[in-house]
């Protein structure tokens, strides 16, 4: 029997598929492979080894051991040194045996050499001149998927390629790191939780991808690598968790209870898996991978659902996550051992994540456009409300006027009632506008509301003065303008501007309102545009000359070009009141300082 076995070994040695060490090439298709238990005798192994017809081994997360036998021949007269290279940096245990199954060297994440400086793990082999030799390899991984090829390469060529690959990987990681810091700073500045969670997601992705691409194995201590290899499940769970938290906040799920329930359920499942599937107790990476597969599919569906339910920002979420979606699908099917695709696209996830981060960074501009549209709609609603209130006031005045005409005996009482009603309605409008001003965040909208408030206040002030006197037909313009200017100075915070008034006149209520509106517009313009350093002088005169009334408003400001302000709503309002209501004329000289003279 011993003689027969010796003969069989000798025949096998003669017909073996020898690999020419003088060539750089893939080795698995020239090898003999057995997948089974760890400890096996040489004789049993020789019986179970079968010729390989594949270039790549992918059995996913599997606790079995892969035995590989390689036959080499050096037909030259030179001593040849070659590198035996494993394509995957995630293999935990790689053992090289000689032809008698004696251990030569160990490598991998759990046996990493301090001299390890390359992305893949490798062994350096020395082939003597005109020799034939064989080696055994044993590969296993408990915490990471088994997915690799084996190559025989020249030392110099390989190190040149590896340096280039390291540079590419570090550059990609650096881009994602920059995006992470950017989103973190934005989240702190805007106090936006969605971008805080996105920065945490990018951190989790960088941490996971540094190990996946082999960068961690090069630049971190071997003791850290051996611990880090056992935390694969924790890293994946943290990656899914941060992605779920980001999506839940970005998609505004408070308005969408169905998808909010989905994200809360996913988060609860992740926490439960973290407790149950602790790698130090019972390890099951496949469960976590399947959880991730379900999450990314439903995450994309949730983005589409949110968009069709009015969350406009979701369009960028769909675009960004849609790019990464296919990368995750490829990684998942590869990790489950279904299809070997990641050997051809090792950087696809980090590349697509860079695109996703760029797309989501545009969300800031997108949100601004959405807010701008909402502001325009708010302005429209406010104007419609003001028009509606004006119609109500007009209807109320008409109603009360008819009642006064029908009852002369109650003239004074009803007239006073009208003034009270008008005053109260104007105060209601002012209160609504001030409430809207206090709650809005838009600076431009605040300014517009202040302008509307000042105009209505100019009207309301006449009724306040009117009701404090016994005379309901005329207004003391000195008292009226004093109070109106005081309100403008307070609202616009212009205490440093000196205002001189020369007024000694009483006017009917209708004309006093028009004069108040005119003064409000022209003094407001001077406050806003005349003075660079918030200091200046404004003169207001109201007097009678040659049976005509004159209103003069002067400032010592810088003036302005009429053609640039001809379409101003305030100036158009003044000109309309002067021409149509007062039947008067207005001249404005703004070449140096500003002088407005109204004759009516």
C-alpha cells in the first residue's frame, strides 16, 4: 500500500499543472482547491484537492477553510523572486505551508506583520534555478466575507501599482473627509440635525471603507487591526443607523407618519441586532447584510414617497442616494457570495458617495429657492388680506355713513362711532402686521411689513387725535405730525437725526390723512437713503401763501438720481395722492440734498 501511494504521488507530481514562475499571472485557475475543515492530514488533503477552473473564490461569510495547492517550476538558470499576492485586504487568516505541510509564514488581519505596507496581503517566494516546487495555502475568515483571487507578480511592478492604488484610495477618502467636515460645520452653523447625522454617516462610511480598501491595515498598529476585524457587524450597524437618522430628518418625516414609523422600526431593529449579534457572543453577519439590503431598498422608496407627498427637498435625496444605491446592492450580493463583482470595482462605493455628498450639498441652494417661493406666496396672501380688510373698512364706513344721513339727530354720536370703528379696525390691522413682522425670519419681508405698518399708522394717527378732541371735522396738524414723526423715529431707530418742524395749521380729516401719508413716505425715504452715517437734518414746513397750502420737506443728505427711483412705490404713491386727491403739484430736486415742495 505504501509503495502504491508513493507511485500515485509520483504520478501526480509528474502530471501536475505547473506554473511558470517567470510570468506574472493569475494562479487560481492553475491550482488545486478543497473547501472543508481546518485540520487535515496530507494524505487526506491530497485525495480531496480538485483541479480549479475558476479565477476567483467567493463563498461570502463562511466558517469553512479553503485549501489551495500550487505547483511552480523555474525553467531558467537564474534564481527568481516573486510575490504571491491575495487580492482582498479583508482576509483574516492566510497560512503558507511547504510541500510537507509545515508552516512557513502566516499573514492576514489576525496575523498581520509589522512590515505590512501594501493593500493586499502577500508572501515573498524564492525559486531556485531549474527547480520544481509546491506550496499549500490555507485561507479562512470568521468575521469578514471570503472573496479573493491570487496572483504571482514581479516585485517592482507590483509595488509601483500598489503605491498608485494607495494614492487613489487616500485621495477619495480625503474628498469624503472634506465633505464630512463641511456638512458638520454647516450643521453647527444652521443647527440642522439632518446634516449632523449626514456627517456622522460619512464618518462611519470612511471608517468602514478604510478597512475595506486596506488603508487601515497599512497605517494602523497590528493589535488594532486584529480587534477592528472583529467589529465588522458594529461598523455596518452604525453605518445603517446614521443613514436612517439622516434620512428621517432630511425627509421631514414628522409630516409623513408612515415613513417615520418605518425609520423608527429600522432603528429599533438595529439596536436589537447590536445587542443580540455581538461578535463576541454569536456572530451572524448575513443577518446584518440582509437588514442593510432591506433598508436601502425601502430608504429609496421612502424618498420617492416623500417627494410625491410635498417634500420638495426629497428630489436631491432621491438623486444622491440613487447613485449610491447600486453600489450598496453590488457590495451586498458580493458579500453574500452570490456574484463576484467588487473585485472589478473596489472603489465604487466611495466614488459614488463623493457624488452623493456633492448632490446633497446643493440642497442648501435648493432650500433657499423653496423658501423664496414660499415668501412670495406669503407676500401675496398678506396683500390679499390687506385688500380684504380695506374692503371691510370701506363697507363699514359706507354703512355708517348711510345711517348718519338717515338720522341727523344722531349725527355727532354716529360720527364718533364711525371714527371709533375705523380706529379699531386700523389697530387690528396694525396688530396683525406687527405679529407677522415679529414671527417672520426674512429681512426683506420685515422691511416691507414695516413700510405697510408706517403707512397704516399715518392714517390711524389722525383718528386717535380726532377722538381725543371735541371737534370731529379738523385736525391740528402740529400735534398730528409731531406724533407721526415720533413714531417713525422710534420704529426706524433714527434718534440721531435732527428734525425741525414749522407747522401752524388745521386741516380737514381727509386732507390731514393725505398729508400724513406724504410725510410718512418722504421722511422714510430720507431716513433710509439720505444719510451715510445715520446723522443729518430734516426740515418740515406746512404753511399757507396766496390762498394756497404748501408742504416742504428738505434734508441735507446726499441726494439721488431721479431716473433710478422713478418706479419706487413710495414716490408713486406720493405723486398719486398729490395729483388725484389733493389736486395739487409736486416738485422734487435731488441733485444735491433732497427738496420736495407740494402745492395744493
